[in-house]
C-alpha cells in the first residue's frame, strides 16, 4: 500500500467511458507537483483509543508531501479521529491515547520531547464548521503570528494580506479588515479560517469536512482554493462527498470501522478499487 | 542527556525540543496548574473553616449546659440569674415561619415556573424574567422595612377585612372550578344524554350553594378577627415567601426545561390538553428537580435574618394554638442577630456560645438540605440522560 | 370528563400560572412604589423656615440676608402667640390652688407642643441636643405637631375585648374661659406665616453627613460605607472566583476530589447569611485579628466569602458557554492552553463573567446579616480610605434596620429611613439593570 508519485498522472482511459455507477467519480487530469512526493507523515501500526475503544486500528500509511490526500469512509469510521491525531488535537479529549508510531518529518509526533504547541504550528487545521474568533478579520488572521511573537504592525499587515490573498479572500474583504469576522458569509468565514491557518506558515493543512456546512457555490470556492494550495502545502481532507474527493485529491484513503482498507492514487481507487468493500462504498451499496 | 539533546536537528523537526526545555515546560505547567488548584481549593477550605470556627464556639455551650435544655425547654431567659437557654420556642418559630412561607411560595412558585416554561410565549418571558430577577435582587433589609413599616400597620388596623378579601379572591375561583368538576364527575355515570344534562345542572346548583355558604361563613369569621400585633408570623411568612419565590421559580423552570420537547410533543399528539400533559408527563419527569428547588427556596426562608428580625415581633414563645400565625414569634436567625450585642464576647459566657450553637444548628440543616438537593439534581440529570 | 371541562381545567391551570406571575409582579410594585414615592420625599419636600435656619447654621448653606428677613417675618407672627402664652402664665399664677393644679399640667403639654412645633422660644437657653434647637423642618411634620397643639390625644379602654381606641379632645375647649383660648385659632390660622413653608429640593440628603443621629442631615456616611464594603468584597472575591472558575472548567479532571470541590461550592452558596456573620466574627476578628474589633476589612472579607459561590458559578457558566470551536481554533494555531484561555476564552466570556460580578456586587451592597458583627456601626461619620483597616463604618443596610427598629425617634424620621431604603434599592437595582443589559448584549452578539 505504498502509492508512488508517478501513478498520479492518469488520463481517463477508454475502458471507463462506458456508463457505470462510478463514472461520475472519474478524477480530472492532474499534474505532478515539483519538489513534493516525499514521505511527510507516516503512520506505523498506529492505533487510537477512546478509553478501551479502539477507534482507529493499526494504520500503516505514508502521506506524501505537497499532494492532496482525501480521507473517505462511512460515518463513525474514525476519519476525524485519525486526522485530529496528526496535530494532536485529540489531547483535548481526556481519555484518548495512542499506540504505534506516527512520524512527521521523521520525528515521532507522540515522542517524549515533542512540543505539541510547536507541532500544531507546523500542522494547521480547519474544522467542519467555520469558527472565526469574535474579533475583527485582521485580528483573526494576526492571532497566530502574534502568538508567535510578531508585534510589528507593518509585518502583521503584510502577513494578513499575503494569507488572505493565498486564501482567495483578499479582494472580498480588503476594505473591511477591521469589521467583525462573524459578519462574513459562511463560505467567506471558512476561507478566513484557511487564511488564519496559513498565516502561521504550516507545512501541512488538515481539513475536516471543510465544506459540509457550506452551499455549492462556497464549496466550489474552497475546492478551487485547495487546487491553488496544492503544491505548496501537504493537504489532508476528510470528506463525505466522493465527487469532491475525486475532484480535489491525488490520493485517497478509505477507512472502514477504524481500519484503513485502501490507500491508493485517487484515480485508481475510484476506477479500479482493489478491495470489494471500497467498491461497495464508492458505488453506494452501503453508506 | 546529550544524546537526547541532539535529537533536535534539522529544519523539519522543529517541533521536537530538547529534554531540558521539555522538562521546564512540564514543570511550569504543573506549577501553574497547582496554583490554580490551590485557588479553587480555597472554596473547600472556607467551608471547612466555617464549620470549624462556628463549631469551636458552639461546643462550649453544650459543654456547660448540655443538649437537653436547648432542644426541649422553651424558657429563653439568657439574661436572668440563673440564665435559662431553652431554645425550643425559637426553633419552633423558625420552623413556623419557614413552613408558612413554603405554604405560599411553593404552589405559586411551581405554577409560575410551569407557566414560564410551558405557557407563556418566549417574547413575554423576556419581560417576566427581569421581574423575577429584580424580586431576587431587592435587599432583605428593604423587605424587612416594608414588612415593619407598611405591612405590619396594615395588618394591625385592617387585618380582618384583609384576610376576608384574600379568602374571597383566592377561594372563589377555586370553589367555582371545584363545583363544575365535581358535578361533572358525579353525573358522569348517567348514560342518557338528556337526563345527564338535567342532573348536572341540579348538582351544579347544589354544590354551588354549599360553596357559597362556605365562602360567606369563612369570610365572615375572618373579617371578625382582630389582629393584636402586625409584627407576627403571618406578616413574616408572606414576605419570606416572596423572597423564596425567585429561587423556586428559576430552579424549577430549569428542571422543567430539562424535560425535552419530544416528551411534550408525544403527549400532545395523543390528544392530551396542555394541563394534562404538564401534570401527567412533565411534572413527574421534572419532579426531583422541582423538589430540589423547593428545598433551596425553603432554605432561603430558614436562613433569612433581617425580615424576621424586624417584623416577627421577636417574642420567644410558642403561639397558642400552635398554628396561630397571628401571634409574634422569634427565630434562630433573629436571635443570633439580636442577642450578640448583649452577649459578653470577652469572657465567652454561655450567652455568647449559645448563639454559635444556634448558628451551628442552622449550618448543619443547610448543609444537609443542600446535600439532598444536590443528590436529587444529579439523579434527575442521570435519569433524563438515560443512564 | 367531557372536552369542555377538560378545556376549562386547562384554562384555569393557565390562569393559575399567569396569576402567580402577576402576583409576583404586583408584589414588586407594592414594595417598590411606596419606597420610591416616600423615598423621594427625603429629597423633595416642603421645607419650613426652620429647615433653612438649620441648613444655614449646620451646613452654612443659604443667603444670610434673605434668611434674616424671613426669620424676622416669622418671629413677628410668632411673637403674638408667645405673648398670649405669657399672658396666660400670668393669669395662671393668679388662680387658686385647685385650678392651678388643673391647668398647670395641661398648659405644660401645650407649651411642649408649641416648642416642638416652633423650636425654643427666643431668649431661652439653647438646648444641648441639636434636635431640640429647631422647630419642625418639614411641613407635613409641622402639621402633625399642629394637631398636637390643637388637640389632646386620649385612649378609649371601654371595650376590653379589642385594642384601645384613640380619640381627640380639642384643647380650646379645655381652656374655655381662660385667656389661652385665643391661642389655638391664632396658631391654626397663622401656622403658614410662622413657618413659611417652601418646596425644597434637598440634595444634601445624599451628600451630607448626619446630625444628631439622623434627625437632621443626610446619609453620605452610609452610602460611602456600603460602597467601601461592597467594592472591598469584590476586590477579594472577583479574582478568586474567576480563577477558581477557570480551574473548574478548563483544568479540573472528573473525579472524587473535583466533585468534592463542587459540593463545597454549593454548600457555601447555601449557608445562611447570619452564619457568615458569626464566622466573620469568630475567624477574621477573634482569630486572625485582621482588626481590633469591627472594621471595613473584616466586613468585606466576610461578604467576599458570601458572594464567592455566585461569582464562581456565573463565571463557570460564562466560560462553558464559549463555543468549543474557539478553543480548537486557537489550539490548532499553535497556542498554548493558558494563552488560549487569556486571549480567546476570557475575552469571549467576559460579558458573562461581568454580569455575575455586577449582580454579586449588588448582593454584597444589600446584605445586612454578615456585617452586623463584623463591620457595621449605627452612628458615625464617613471614614477615610486609610481607616478601612481599623474602623467600622455605618452602612445603608444596617442603618435602615437600626433607624427603623432601634432609633429612639424611629417614627419621627420615617422619611430618612425611606430615603435610605430608596438609596439602597436604587444602587442594587441599577447594578442588576446593568447586568440585564450586559446579558442582552451578549445574546445579541452571539446571534451575530
Ligand atoms: N470523544 C470521544 N469519546 C469516545 N468515543 C469517541 C469520541 N469521539 C469519537 N468517538 C468514537 O470514535 C469513533 C470514530 O469517530 P470519528 O469522529 O473519528 O468518526 P468520523 O469518521 O469522523 O465520523 P463522521 O463522518 O460522522 O464525522 C466513533 O465510533 C465515535 O463514536
Ligand atoms: Mg468527523
């Protein structure tokens, strides 16, 4: 289950043009990114427990840098749990613990000398529901940089503009940076949250169902944004929408009841799944 | 150590810090958390201290005088020689005004809470809540002043008519309702529609007559009552009930709100009226929370000082007959407040310590009722969350 | 039961609930309206020349020349009355023994009543107590006194079953045939000119200190004492309560110890207020000896532990109401826990925390029982900020009790008592209003 970067470049092959249930999932053509494709995060026999309950079971996987990896699977299968484990957000849950190893840049995320605060700075996260702070747009973006000691107004302004531009939000909000962020639309709020995360210059971006609370138009914007960011950041996105997974991702992981059933290039997983369970899931035979 | 230190190399592993730094981080965190814990623990320390220091000054009294006199005799002559410290009449006075206020506040409070949570539309509720909050906020000494300067003279001068009118206003709607329901119930067994209507009308006039006679008879007797002093148990009970009401209303309302929508909708869907839904479904489900509310409200009455001190008349005797609310009484709280000035603190006489004994009694009662009400609330929460 | 009756029952049930709420609202009005109307009369009333004279002498307020003119104007009218009295005194000395004994007593009553109405006769020696140096300063009180000049109060004990009834006997009749008869109609018709009543707004009631234990003057020492005590209590309880709430909500792990702490908090909330007073006396004064005897600091500490549970609870609620997502967002950006609390959670919870604080401040200001043994004295002047560590203070709540129940002239100074109650209720309700407004603004903010 070690997908290689080369497998990414796929074309629609002739055999799948016939009308089948999976037709709609056919991924668009994708370019290889430059300077990426190294193992960025790697899980080895990695399990996550809530108390005695093993929510994620012995996962082995390598996430490649600068590519987009989608995580799919039925509700309750452990997608969020796995994603939140990567930047140790699960530390907030009292009886949650892990076994096995999760490496980030070759270092153990759960090692004794890991500073989870520095870790989270490297691995940013955007949540299902947009969650801007009840502060101004500017203060929302500047929150992270300020935390890490940047006080100079000019520098902050530069960071805010850069982040908002990266998040494709600058044109919409540049004239009202001092307004309360809660006044933005849902889609704008979510892009603001992406911008806020980008402002601390992470290497990895974790997105947990970032569009499930948004309408189709806002969803399209976020998807475009992910395309923009692909190649600059390693992105992991949990989604229930398989079209979305096929549209935005290069690799897809399919979880079922805590087990990583299949991890393959998106095109391959959606067209020629190796596992019967994956096939059943993406053709909608169960959910 | 050195080996571990060298772990932190390279750009990418910037999130791994040296062992030393990690240790310092952990220690600061521990220290910070312990400091917070210490602050939070002051609450527990204060409670322990309150028990300890009140008990410390209460114990000498029981050492000198024993328990029997305090709890059984009602001769309260602390200044006499030899002094007598029979507190039964005072304890009784406390119980009496507490019971009186509960009698008024509990039905009213529960009715108001039900009304707030199930009857009144949300827009109106927004205006009712501040009223309840204001009632809760008015200082007890202001209520005491009202009781002493306004209510007491009113009761003393117009006691009879006031009692009569209160009886009329409260009793007539209830009696009317009782007459209708009773005649309906009695005539229910008659099968024939026409006959039943006639029978029902007869029953209504029959019961109605009884009710009217009752109204007039009781009203007349009430009007004849002469209240000798306005500073009496009735006065205090009325005022205390209004001080306990906000607690009862807000805690019961919380309990009622905790009963979910679906339970209500289920009952309405079966064709029950609102009153039936509330009485048969919601009240039982919220009963323990309401009980907790009642306990808390009663505690408010029992622990209240200023109103009873100013308006109960402070006569240390058991009224005759024992339920005569028109006589003056004296309560534990008022005795503590009133007698401390005369008690000799320096030599620590029995007269000083007996007041702490009373304080300890109040403290123990409040602790027990608090404990019970907390258990009740926890249990209700467990039941409602389906555990 | 048929549907009609069920509906009726349903409606009466509703009526019962609405009735209870209406009664609560009415009770609020019944308590507040007399306090408001009578309380205002401490500030706004018809003041007599005696009031202006007292203000000039005791507080150096008013225009000397105008006052002088008024005084001589009143004195001219009064002189006729005094002359009538001297004439009668001469006549009294001429009477035979029996008659003299009969009239002497009655005349002394008249003389006292006139003295209390108009103040000491010019030329008499000034009495020791300030209250006897002036006549009636308030017009409505003057009219009560006038009735005492005109009528004698007697009690009817004829019916032993009911309380004795009071009835009035005209003094003019009892002095029939003497020269004093003329005095009564004269005083009755000329009372205006003797006292020169004028509508007065007396702001000094709030800002003056009291003279001769509240017979004259204002209530500033009480207001200041109340503020010192309440603010002092807040200084101790607010930081302590907020920090404890942070611990309970953010750090405490579920467990035996934590639930013990929570129980302790609700136990503390249930302790009767008078027991706090006992504890304050036994602990802060007799054991810790924070001060020799009663002091502001001892009272503040006692009040602080009384309001602590309320502050903790409301702060806890406010912190728990902050959406979990804020916490996640902040931590996800690489913020430490403490930083998240300080920069995100506390600012978001601040209005809620302040609401609880403001309500507690009101409670501390209004409570009496805890300060009886620890801080309050009945008479005294306003204390300086430096004295809070060693001297007790008058306070509104305590002095309302004291003036209404223990003052030797309690029924003479109802207006002062009402004024104090109004001041206290205003302080407390204003604080609560602030809290209500704060809360309304929070819910508006949360709605976006
Ligand atoms: N805090 C928790 N304590 C205990 N069990 C939990 C907790 N959070 C999640 N779980 C359990 O862990 C399993 C995985 O949950 P998770 O939230 O990761 O699922 P998911 O795949 O993200 O589902 P969804 O698609 O609905 O978001 C579920 O069975 C869930 O019940
Ligand atoms: Mg999830």
